[in-house]
């Protein structure tokens, strides 16, 4: 044992590190959801689905892309709420299908 306790670890409770992780998490999650929404909108637009379905996926993807932008700028709380809203809009498009 080297005598170090849990309180002596370099990244424990570092607010700057926590904020950086939250910012990257919001930005990357928004980008992944936006890409998934664009892909779903493209697939549904080429099929026989009603017009509302690809539009809902595209709007949800746009909201997630906006959340990714806000997350990268440090507005993580707003970004996470927008991610929830974007995913709900895409789920609504799935229900219309």
C-alpha cells in the first residue's frame, strides 16, 4: 500500500474535468443521434411511409444537432434537454409509421 486515500486521486471532484466530460458527452451524443435521425429520415423518405414520418425524423435530427452544438459550447443542461426532445420527436415519427 502506498498510503494514498481516495481523496488524493488527481481527478476526484475536479469541477473542470467534470464539466469537460459533460461537454464532450453532450456533443458526441447529439452528433450520434443526429446522424441516426438523418439516416432514418433518408430510409423512410425512400420508402412508402407517409410524409410525416421522415419529416419527424429530420426535425428530431435537427434538434439533436442543435443540442450537439450547444453541448460543445458548454451549455450541457440545455443540450441534454434538447437531446431528450429530439429523441422524443424521432420516437413520434416512429409511432406514425
